[in-house]
C-alpha cells in the first residue's frame, strides 16, 4: 500500500482498500496522533454504513474488517468525528489532530448462561471469547478477540502513516477518554504494537518464550477455563498483562496444531522473558 493525496492506495492484489465517502467530517487538520477504536458494531460494512449516515454524527478515517479489508471514509488531512470529548497531555479535543482507525469488533460481551452476547444481542462463539480485566477496571469481563489479519492490516497502515505524517504517538480511545470509553479494550496488544512502530527501546521487554512442551493456553486465568490448545518449548509470546500468577499473551508464532485464537492465558511460571 501507499498513501497518495491523503488516501490509501493498494499496490498488490492481497491488499483490499475500498474508498467510501461520508459527510460526517470537518475541515483540514495536521495529524499528530493515531487513535485505535473498536466499532462495537455488527460488522465492518454495517459500521461503514453507520458512519456514512448524517444521523450518526460520527465517523472515522478507516474501518478495518476482521478479514483485514480496509475501508477509508475520510481523507487523512481532514477531521473525522471519532474522538469526542478527549484529552492527552496538554491537548484536548483530539478530533482536531488525530487519525481514527476503527477495528470491526463487538467489544465487551455479556455472558448469559453458556452464551456470550453483544449489546445488540448477537451471540458469539465461546472459542473466540477472552476473559480479561480492562486497565481502568477491577473486575474481569468478556471480550471478543481481534484477528491476525486485522492487527496486520492496522500495523501496515500505521507504518505508512508514521512515514507520511508527523505522528507523535499511537493511543487507544480509552487513553484519551478514560472511564468514558473502553476501546480498543484489554486484548488489543497496544503497548507492544506501539513500541514496535515507534521504535522505542523497550521493544522486546514484553517478549517471553515457553519453557516446556505441552503448555496449555486457556480462555481465563486459571485451570478451570478451557484450553484452546498447547504451546511448545521455545515458542515466543507477547506479554500483555498478568493476573493471579497467570499471563495474558499474544502468540507470535503459529503453532503446528493450528491453534486459534492467538490470545490466551498461560501460567506465568511456564514463561521466561527473552
């Protein structure tokens, strides 16, 4: 991909970029930040349709589907309405200087019996649901995983934006509107994602390797939770957070058994920092 006239342009068949248009936008900006969101919607196309509706009074520069497909609604040098009431350090109202990227994801789920439901009552498969505690909360709740294709597309887009514009930092909506917003949530690997893109010295501080074979990766932080599969000795994982001696990790190497999802909980004593 490349950026031409403040728009994404695909250069390979594997890169799918769809240009859309919305009236939900403002005047020219100089982008200094990238803000990551989840859509809390039914799907990428329905979220795009909502951002195109004047009644929404909301928009984003990009929506990234679970298959990695990218929809662009607003030029990068124009204001999108994604941040709302927001502040970071001495800057307030980040719509005026940031690029908003929405990842297709229903957000927080509610467990009803053995079902996991979104706010709009759609059921999601339990094998893709993660129990985790948001950094601004104390109680674990349920979240729907992001896909590898989404994170890869988001990473590639952010890399281009960093090359093109004077981007100072990459933040979550929950960073600039804490306690009011909870996206992109606890299972988006924000710290490592940010450090890799910005080239910070702590780029590898959160990388661990598995110390033995047949290590279970689970849906929650104890042995009562189902195992998705097993990791083998030497496999690398990205540390996201810890809870009660368990580590919530992102698997950096695809296991030979085709383990899905790539997020889960591992007993902390079975990991060693690289």
